[in-house]
C-alpha cells in the first residue's frame, strides 16, 4: 500500500518479485539436495551386498548415477520437473492526487534507440489507485465502498456519500481503514467509540454527517465565544456586529481545517451571502 508516489516503484517491485523467486529457488535446491542424500543412502543400503562383489570404481560410478540424474540438474540444484509459482505484486495507491510516477522500468530509463528498446526487458507494475474507482468492476461490496467513500472524501463530495450510503451500514473495521487512509481523525474517534460500545457495524452516512456537523458546530461555538468577548470590549452594538463577523470567520477557518475545504466551499456550507464573501476572502488571505 502506498500513500505517496514512489519514483522507483517499478524497480522496487521487480526486486521484491525476484527475492520471492530466489526464496522458492533456494527451497527447491535445499529439498533436492536432501532427496539426493536420501537416495544415496538408500542406494548404499540396497546395494551393499552387490557392492561387495564390485570393484570400488564400479560402485562409485553406479552410486553417482543414482544420486544425480544429470550434470545440469546437479549444477543448478533444480530438477527438470521443478516449476515456480507465479508472483503477482499489486501496488495499491490511496493518495489524494493521481499517480504521476513511473509505471514501468522503461519509464525510469534514459532515452533508448529503437534497436535497444527491442532487446530491453521491461517490467510493469500492477497499479490500483483510489482515483480510478469508476474504471473498476467490484465483486465485493466492502471493497467497492472503500473506494467510493475514500474517493468522495478526497473530492469533498458528501452528497455522494449521502446518496449512495444513506441506508447502508458498514463494518467498524472498514470505516477505520477509511479514516486511516484519508487522515480523518474525527472519523477515527467515532470508530473507536463504536468499538468501545462493541458495535459491529456503523451507519455510514450518520457517521459522516456527525463528522461534518461537528466541524460546523465547533466553528460556530468558537465564533460565538470570540464574538461575545469582542462585544464586551467594543460596546454592545459594535461588539455584536464585530462578534458576528469574527464568529463567521472562525467558523469558516474551522470548517476549512476540519473538512479540508476551500474558502468558498466553507462559505457554501455556512450559507454566507454572496455580498459578504469578498470580505471574508480578504480576511482569510490577509
């Protein structure tokens, strides 16, 4: 699993696969050596009487033939019948932005002439990324939900979650994985609460709505507190106006931080009138 793009991923994957094949090769070699020793011992036991009637040179020749079938097998440590198991490595990329790194070994190479390209053994990675949700056919509902919801959170599309999962419950483990992948700590806290309550499933949209609303509510509370303090300092009328402005400003900042929204998206969430928006943009950017 990759959260960040790795610029040497084709090379890493090729090395991982090669190490897997080497491990199986060493197992083949070890087993074949042990079997060869067993055959040698068995041949010695079975042919002991016959060996007594042979010269030392004749016995050694027969015993070697029984232990090693061919010089090629002895040299490689493999039997002609040995076959490896295929290794398929999948790179699961769940970063917020699309993969922009190399997807094959040739992408990491200098420019090659055509005659070199024809002989070059390329090595491609099997890349699966969250951003390509629409391109995949899912046979497992939870895997589909993992891709859909993570992608919707990255795109700040809470309406899509409401539309597709308003009536569905998902396992605590799945939502925990979503919170880890997207870095939504507040959602993780809700999952931990469900675990403490020993709940197996969570109503996904209720959790997301609570997560979204908690950011809005926290911003409003912070703003109101600031507004009241400002009102006491500047006077009742002036303080109310200033406090309201500060309250909205703090609400916008909190929603931007909690829900990872832009200034305009946060103002949409708070239904701030268009005529006031330029003022808040200037305050945010100042």
